[in-house]
C-alpha cells in the first residue's frame, strides 16, 4: 500500500471537470484507490464520492493506493494534481 499527502493546487479545487479528469485517471489503474480528507475516505473512482468531499484549492488530501500497479497509479495521480490539471 502507498500513501501520499497532496495539496490541491487548482484554485477551483476538485469540482466537476477536474474531478472527472482525476477519476478518469484513477480508472486507468487496476489498484484500489481512495481519497481521504478530514477523516473521510472515498473511492477515487467514484465521481459522487470525490465531489462529496468538497475539496477546494489549497486543501490537503491523502491518496491511498493498494494493488498491483500502486506505485504507477500514485505517481500518475499526484502528477495530475500537482500540475493543477494543466498539461
């Protein structure tokens, strides 16, 4: 299992469009992936789950990944979040 804390750099946070990009990226991996904020943990592959956390810019979240491609998944998701969803 891999865990990493990340600060959301996107000013708008994980609202609908960035959350959709995040979930699409999470679904590229076989591993189980969770997002945790303030003791609440949700499935990172669930749009409603991620949106329910109300993640705004500057918020610190934890990404928890467990599975066969966990290191690759964690790196890909962290890179996406740290880019602010800009290529």
